[in-house]
C-alpha cells in the first residue's frame, strides 16, 4: 500500500514538485479559487485540453506559464515526458471547464504519476455534476455519475438497463440537441421517474426545470434548449409492500435450506416484515 501526504499548501513556501490537478470554473470566472490561481501562476507547465480555451483562464488568473496540450489518448511518450518533469517541476492539469478527470482527461496521467511515485494533489473546485445534484431537489444520499450516455439507441438502452434497479439518484451530462430523445430513452429504460434538467450553471441564464422524465422529454421535444446541461434522475419508487403470497413463497424457499427460525429471520430482513409473525406463519406452513 502506498500513501502520500503533504503539508497544507502555504502561499510562501516553494511548491513541491509533482502533479497539481486544478479545478477551474464551469461558467463564472470568479469561481476559480485563489489557491488554484496561485498554482496556475507558479506551475512550470500547465497541461490543458485546448490551449485557446485555457489561455483565457490563465490570463484571468494572471498566469503567463507555458501550456502543453494533453489528452488521455495522447501518446505514451507525451505522458511519460510529463511524468518525468513532475520529478523536479510543478505540472498543473487543467480542463476546459470544471474538475479535470470528470468526463475530461487526466485519469491516465494520475494513474501513471502515482505508479511513478510522484507527488499528486488536487485543488478542489466546481464540477457541474455535483452542483446540478444540489440544485435538483432529488435525494443526495446515494448517487451515481453516469457521464454522457452513448448516442446509439442500443448502447444507450443497454447502459440504462445496467442501472435501472439501483436505488440511487443518477447524474448524466447531456447536450441540447440530444436532450429530448435521451429523456424519452431514460423514461423507457428506467421508468417515468422524477428528474431535473439543470442548465447553464453559474451563468446568466442558469435554470433548473423539474418534472417526470416523460414530461421533460415532451417539454423539450420541439425546442431543444441552448447551453450546457446536466440531467438528474431520482431513484426508483419504493417497491410495493410484500403480499402474503410473497411472504409464503419466500418462507417455503428459505425453509428448504434453513431451520425455521433462521428462515423467518432471513425473510423478515429481505421483505421488511415482522420476524415473529413470519415465524408463526412458517410453523403453520410447516405443519
Ligand atoms: N469536467 C467538467 C465538470 O467537472 O463538470 C465536465 C466536462 S464535460 C466535457 C462537459 C459537460 O459538463 C457539458 O456538456 C455539460 O453536460 C456539463 N457542464 C459543464 N459546465 C456546465 C454548466 N455550466 N452548466 C451545466 N452543465 C455543465
């Protein structure tokens, strides 16, 4: 097992060489943290997705540091060169928007930096997924980030089928032109659940629209919205309470494997029913 720790970044001390994952804004430049801006000013090199997009943020942060384009599908030589530099230099990783690695490049760079024993740290900041979740009004205790759904219908249906039974809120990134079709596919594959379409977070036309998946699909069918979009889908509804027939079937199955009291305990847990009542019922069934 490997561990790495570091003193909390102080603004005066020189930076430890390594990889600094820098979360940028998702629409409002003022959301770049002072600590993130400082890293961008002090880095030896900033690895970016698109130099034109990141040039604006670097300017806003008062940074004149050189940039190199980086994608996870960049060739291994380029990645290795960055890993080598991290041994004695500060390499910052920046995305076009939000937190690197979240539907953005960086995973392989972090993986290889760790394997090489480099210092790795992350400057926390916005990610559209989490901000949208907080805006949705849907349960936040358990959630799954799904990224972008595949655009081909079969792959999209398969992906939705994989998660349909999960008792968790789901988070999807989407685009305006695909929105209505994706919402309809979600209603089809997940059931017509409560959902929220969250648009243009932290920008002038920020908007959250809530409804069921089918209602939202209908709403956007003829007017695909502009801008950047996150779809939040609530968990499936509570399963209907178990019937007497369900309980009997489960008891008979469990009693074939277990003593009566253990069978009653197992079924009580699985179906959320009273253990003592199930025990009495099990004795009747047995008799
Ligand atoms: N790394 C980014 C993050 O941490 O949120 C996500 C990058 S991903 C390539 C871009 C997608 O994120 C957009 O297509 C949209 O679904 C979502 N997104 C980014 N900024 C957004 C914003 N301001 N409002 C709503 N969604 C946004």
